[in-house]
C-alpha cells in the first residue's frame, strides 16, 4: 500500500508506518458506536449549585491560589478567522447585498475595527477589511473584538485580563496559546507590545508561552475506497488531525491545574463578572474533588480496580442550558466494563440523533483540569485517550472526493478516560463569535 517514497514522506512527518497502516484500517472499518445511556441532566449527572454552594467553592479556590500552586490558562487559538467572514467574501464576489451584508454595512461604525474603515463603504470597505487589514487571513485571536476608551482589544488580550481576574497564583498569571506556525510571530509581537500595560493595570506578572500543533498528529487522507489519497504529483496528502491533537500540547504543560477555554469566547469588562465568578466555582469544585480522591487513595482497603478508576486526570466541565447553539453535549456512556462515564459528545459521535434533541445542556469548551496525581506526578495524558472515538468526514481536494480522519477531540475522546464532573453555569458565560456580525450582539458591544 505504501511505497518507499511514501515511507520517507511519513518519516519526515514523524508518522510511523504502523500508525499510517492503522489509519487506513480506521478508514476501512470505521469507529464503533458508543453505548449511550442518555443525555446528562440536572437529575442525573449535572451539578446545579445554590449561591451558598457557589460561594463555598469560590472560597476553596481562593484558598488554593494562596498556597502557591501552579495554575495555567490554556487557550486553543490556531483557527483562522476566514469562516467568520464567509458572507463578506461572497459579497466581494457577487456584489449581492443580502440581509447579512446590509446589517454589516449599516452598523459598521459599531465594530471595534470601525476607525480603520472610516470614509469607505460597500465593497470598498469590505475589501479593505479583508485584504488591506488582512482580516480574511488572520486568526480570531488577533482581530479587534471590543471597544474601550484606552483602545480596542483582541480576544488574546481579553484572555490576559481574564487570567489576572481568576488565575493569578503568587501574583503570576500563566497563559499558553496554541497557534498555527504562520501566525506565531504575530502572536508573539502582539502580546509583547501589550504585556506591560496589562501588568501595570492588574498588578500581576504574566508568563505567556506558545506552541504549535505537532506535524506527527496530522492524519492521512484516503480515497472513498479506503486507499491512500494522492495529490496530482503522486504524494500522500496530510491533514491536521483536529483539536484532539492538542492533547500533546496540553501534556507538555507543567501545571497543577489548567483552565481551558476557546479563543473567541470572551466578553468586554462590563460583562466579565459572571465569567470570573463561575470560573472560580468550577475550579473550587475541582479542588474539592481532587482532595476527596487523594484522601480516598490513601485507603489501604481500596481494591485495585477502584484505585485504577480513581487515579486519573480530573476535569470539571461547565455546561449551559441548550439554546440551540452548536456544541458538544454532556452524555452518560456505558463503558466496556459496565461502568457509566460522563462524556462530552459531538453530534458525529451519536448515531441516534433523537438523543441530541433530548439533551438539556451543552458544553461550550469551559473546562478546569487537574493534571497531577496524589504524589504530584504529571499524568501521561495520551494514555487516557480513547482511540476508538475518532470520526471520518467527507472532503475534497482539487475537485476529487476524499475521506478525512479526525482524531478524538480534545474535550471529547481525548479526555474520555478522565474522571469528569459536569456543573451548570449561566449562558452569560458563553459568547462565541462565529460570524463577524456576532460582534454586533449586545454581549460584544
């Protein structure tokens, strides 16, 4: 199936022949259906906390921060913003003023990037935004989202602010952004140019690091018949393995507790109160669970099976009421040993789509994670990935149909063997930006 030339290509990518052959088998055999018991709910699997309980968990978190533990904010930020501007690109091509375009042009003064467009209208304004300002190619993290008196802020800068408000340990705020290779210099410069301003404003010191998705986590593309897809020049085609590949980037982080949140889920300062409160609540729940587990592991009468089940990474996931937004839902899944685990599932993992309609909540990538065991040793996170939870999608290249293999998602199959707790958080903590006009919503003004 693979030629000597193919093997050289694989080696250059850091992919073994055995891995490549396994990927071809995955295309051929597909992935087994999960044994889904049903959606998690407040009655079964989701914690709904009273204000008094929330306050107790916040106090627990603030006490934990005083103890000098290592805390990190981990922000997946490699996605390009091109999908945000899909409607604008179409307008440049066909000149059709759809309702979306009319809304954009009619309210363009309300965007944080409005000063740059002054004196321009119609296609000229759109072309200037996408081409001259390069918004059509920049990542979301470097676009101007919110207006302030002292200057507009990007999502990357909003994450600096968030870090200072709930994740400062010993006066130090540690952030890690996963970025694409082409945007790394831009991110570095953007953060460096603004760091001192926010350090002075919040009285903290920042330690900001970056990483790129590793080439060895790319996956091969296949033809519809399951054979390796080849480009016009006969070479294998590699595709990014999806956000599940970031489990390796997370595994490289040296921290006790890690907050994970997508780059575009940020709000202006006037609306940050709920976000800050519930991040601390989630972290407090995690600290309490960690203490409970570590104490239980000291029990000499604990069976090996129970010890193995307890001694795993822990994650607390904020879930919001399902309002029809796309996103992974919290579900209860029966494992091979008969035990029930809590999982965040994407629609592609759910064969019976009626279960999606019954789901009362969904997860907006709002996680707090414990990465060390009771002895302080860092878990080897790839060991807790369920490789059978990847999925296959149909794509095309140069007009030819192909199959693409997605690795188990970071908060889906890549963490499916973690111990998981779901906590209901308010919808006000979830404000993603999928299209440019989402920035006109009250939550981003």
